[in-house]
C-alpha cells in the first residue's frame, strides 16, 4: 500500500493543501493521503497557534467525502514537540513493509530541512516528496539534497534521487496556489473575506467558533484620562517612527471593528527592513513592559501583523501595502494625528 503523509500546522487547512495532495496522489498513484496536523510544532509557540482540536476538526471538514483523504490525529497522541522524524519512525514501526510512506512537504520547507531534528534519518522511514513548480528554485533544492542526503544520487530523469535501502527523494511539480495560512488569518483579523481560499465548511466553522477573531474586552482609561488604547497606539506608533517605519498611519476603528480600537499601518523599503522594524520595536516596547499577544508573517517579512490587544500593527513591504490597501478598506475610519514627542 502507498500512503502519502501531509503534515504541517494547518492553521487553517486550505485549498493549497488539498490541491497539492490531490495532484501528488494522482501522479504517484497513492492509495491514500493522510493529513497529519502538528499538535505542538517545534518552531512555534502554542500560544500563537489555534488549539489542536479546532485544527483537526477543520481538516475533517475539508476532507469529508473524499474516500482517499484521511485526517489523522496521531501527533496529539504523544507528548512533547511534533517532530516529523518521530512520526515517521512510529508509522514505520507500526506498519513495517506493508506500507510505503511518502512524506510530502513544500519546496520552501525542504530548503530549511537541515534545521530539523534528525533530518538525515527521514528517508530511513519514508520517501520524501518535495512539492513545487519546476524551474522555480529547484537548483537550491538540489543543493540541499546534495548536502543533507549525500548517499542519494540523481536518476536519469533528474527529478528522483535514490539510495540503496532508503526512500527516494522525489521532485514533484504541482499547481502552485498562492494561498497561505498566514494570509488567511490576517484577512480574517482585518475583516476581509476568506471565501474561496478554504472549503466552505471550514470557513463556516471558523466563523461559528470565532477563530482568528478576538473577543472584545472592557476598555480601560489611562492616567491621562483618555482611553488606554489610544495611549498605547501613540506609544507604538512612536516606536515605529523611531525605527524608520515609513508613512505611519494611525486609524481609529473604535465602533467599526470588533478586533481592535486602533490599526497602525506602516511600511519598509524591503522585507529585511520590515523585519528589522518589527524586531526592534518589540524589543523596545518589551523593556517598557508592553508585550504583544502574537505575531504573524515575521519570517516572510512582506506583511507582519503584531497584536497588542486593542492595537493591531500592520507592517508591510511597500508594494504589498499598496496591493492590499488597508487604508482604502478602512477609508471611513478617522486618521489620528501622531504625537512625535521623543520624551514619550
């Protein structure tokens, strides 16, 4: 029996996951594809991801009615971080030679595989299927194969690497849907639609359970008499300006958004610049006992969302800011004048 294993946070599962699984199943003639959401991803804090039960339920809804797609909760059945090598080892011990497993991961994830626990042992338990688009970055993938899996040699076709007694490493061309969990979460949190990015049953589940939307809290006032959220927004905006954020805009969305009282929108000239603004701002604010509840998109640096409860910060790479145009989306929200007193 040939079974594909598709892991990841799946927060939430979306059409990108489903389409890739379908094409790989078809091309490699797999009997089933198991969707295995990570219970405790080692690279993420449990505080920043949706509880496992919700993520598993969304996978069940997304795969319902597809006989060869199977949701699997196996990573919740053991303690500790959800390491892929441990999952594959357990599966190999349980099923032995009766099942040939194919571990599916995106080309972006494979480029970071050398940071994974015991990554070099993965092919002892399964073949690796690297999903991406042919002629888009495959040379970098080949370099990782050469460094991390030196026993594997390229076949005559160049898209399969083999080694005696181990699983293959297979390059698999799939339709690349530009959908990500980060983008979906950000859309929901800014009041935009996730329709047609996730199955409708998943979208309805997200809505019913208020996933990715904060619950409103009782508002407090600062020592100066004005709302504490306004004081906080000015403090954060000042830090962004000090760290060279450009075109800093402070939107008063009180009464207009159930997510926050203020949105702060700014951009940087490059993804590295955006990442630098976010990192320095958070460190400076942390020293003043101002801590964020969560961060989205920091690794990519094109759109970083930072949640400070009643204040949500959107840091963009400039072209991405123009594309999404949050100011246009919230055109009815009043702009609040920034205070630039360096003594804040």
